[in-house]
C-alpha cells in the first residue's frame, strides 16, 4: 500500500466515552433518556446525522448542547497505544498519510490538533469538505484526488460498518481497527488489524 487514510474516532483516538456520555447526559436532561448501547450504534457518523437517526426532538438545541458537554468528558480521550509509532514508521517508508473523518472542522481542531496527531498527516478531510458523509465514499474519493492516489494501493482504516461501506464504495481496501476492542455486533470485516503495527507487517514491503 502507498496511501493510508484513517478515520479518527475509535481508530486513532478513543473518543467514544466523551461523545456518548455527553450525549446521554444532554438527552437525559432534555427528558429523553436513552440506553448507552442505542447511542453507540450511531458512533462514527456526523453528529447531526446521528441525532436524525435517533429521532431526537429539538435537534439544533441538542446538537449545540452536546458539543459543549463534551468538555466535561475530555479527560477520557486517549490516542491508542502504538498509533503514533506506526504513523512515524509509515512516513519513513514513504507512505502518504491522510485523515478522513466525520468530525467538523472545529471538532478536529479541538480534539485532534492538541494531541499532536495532526502533525503526522499531510491531509485532513473533515465533514464540511464533502456534501455526503459516510457511508458515502465522497471523503475517501476527495482525499485520493488531492493526493493523486491510486485506489488499488490505497487503504482506509476505520472501526464501523459506515467506514467499511465508504471504503467499498470508493473501491479501496478496508482495514478494521480491532485494537479498539469494540467490534460491533454482526460486523464482519474482511481485514482485521489487532494492533496498529499490523499496518506495517501486512501492507509494507521494505
């Protein structure tokens, strides 16, 4: 592989608790308590799409309150072990590294840039860059276009069936980030990676 495009949440960073606990708290205060498992079924798609799928009332209010509430849970966020070292090694081997995420630009700057992750990538595609979010292939296609990448030597690494569907629609390989230990029920990816380092051992030749 020559081009590695990554999802963020649940792939590079463990952010599930931050987002889902914040949303659960906001909905509970709005008189709409939801089970945690119901909320996590939407993890990985744009926030607005998630609220629409959950049929949340007063969507705009909840969306704004959700974003604000994440600050209370930001201490739960971490970069997965082995990610930074793997990114460094891939870059030294000449690979192109990009991000394609459902995060909005302000979320990317708030959650990702301070972690130092952004410094490892030459390109980041965020929600505002495309008309259709995952599972549509638009974000992956735009990343490949900007990098002049060949789909035959490109892999998208993510952690949900939305990610896999986007990769399949873009005609690129998909690698499941199994290192997060949260494989969705009924999700059977063709390539499962138990550690970030397997991106090197399985897909690089030198």
